[in-house]
């Protein structure tokens, strides 16, 4: 059974774009963010404050925040890698064009955290504790993200205790929501039910965010499993793009990358009677525009097939009209 109200966060402009080697222009980012908001998403990732030399894709983070349209009730989310990045956001916040929420992430795997963030978990916790204090002082909500929740591409399987260590840290420090990141798409619905079930028992009342990657094609199925457990918050990305940041670092996971596909997920949820508040036609239009901007075919199935037709299709109507005309001439 699905929750009565669910909140889908669109991640194209941040988690989606971070995997692309080519830099998308600021104007195109702003255009897409505005399209996403107009489609009805109540929450979206808009940029990252990663170091511009490490991730040139987000060198324009402040400009994006400055120029996007703002709609009351919509949460504008940015990824926050470290204190230097937060100091840049603080300047934006004080000038009136900051963020509603920030994401802080620590991998449940020590080895992955060293590869991805270049610091041990203990050091990351000390830095994040200070960032959370300053964020709350500015009225910014905090999403604490545990990464590699269902397994690590360099360490292999992880235990629920590994994940719980990160979840507990963020909750103790006052994070409002906890993201459960399937960083390289290793989850399956059975593992999702087991792991999230154990975390719900350990941390009752916690608002968890289901963030699945579609590396192995299971993003939509895993998201549905999380929703059926009662989670209200889900992440997705137009065209299923996203994944490991396109930096000069070595790849730690081979094959496809990408997030749960927004078009496919929202279309399926609508078919199941879920209320998302998202206009599917506007979302599909944004998906087609995203393909033009990145210059390639993305991974949405519904972009190709269109939504399910429950009445007489336009093709059938046209065929019926032609048949009637032929009969009239007979």
C-alpha cells in the first residue's frame, strides 16, 4: 500500500549532471530547473558546492541559485561537500538567494568515503557537525545522507550496523531527514525491505528518503518497495541520468550509472493511483528538452512509449473515422 502523500525530489540538475563530462550552460540549467518547478515538483536538487576545479560542472553554483525562479512551498536543495563549500553558500544565503536544504553525505563504507570524499568517516563527522550548526543558524534544513546503504563497489556487502552508525550521527546532530543512498545501484526489492525495515525499527519516526540508482535497472522497483514500507520521500532524475561525479579520479564502478528515472517512476505511480502533484505531460516535455540539451538519448521508457492510454487512442479514432468514410462511399 502506498502512502497517501509522497514527495518526489527531482535530481537532474545536481546528481544528474554531476556524471556528465560536458559542462551544461548556466542558462540551460536555469531553464530546466524552472521547467521542473512548473511541472509541480515540490522539491528539487539545483546544484552542488563542490570545488569548481574538482567538478567544473558546478562552477556556476551561485549563478544558478541567483537566477532560478522561486516558488513558495518548493524546497531548493544543494549538495554540500565541505565547510569551504558551505562558506560559499552562506554568502548566497545572506544575499537572499540561497538554499532551502543542504545534503551532507557520508558513505557507510570507510573505503568508499576515502575514495569519494578523500577523508575518513570520523573526520567527515567532525566537519559535518560544524556545518549543521551553521546551517541551522541560517534556517537551512539538513538532509543527512548515508551512502552505499545496500553495498559498496570497493568493499562489497555492508551490514545494517554500518549504515546505522551514519544515520545515528546525523539524527543526533539534528538532521531533519535521512537519505538512504544506493550509491551504485546494487539494491534489490528484497534487500530494500530487509534493510529499511531494520532501520525503521532502530530509528522509529525518522523521515527516510529513498534514493536509488538505476545502474542495474532496478531503480523503479526498489523505489516502489520503499514506498510500500511507508516512506514518503523519494528521489528521481529526468532521463535516469546521474551517478559517480565526472572528476579526474579513477572510476570505482563500471557500467551504466544513473538515478531512478523520473518519467518512468511518476507515470507508474499515477497508474497506481498515487497523488504526486506532478503534471506528467510537463515532465515528459522537460525530459525531451533534457535530451536536446545534453545531446543524446536518455533512458526514459515513457518518453518513447508515452503514458498508458485508457480510452480510445487517437490512432484508433483516426482509423475508425476512415473506416466510416469508406463505408459511406460503398
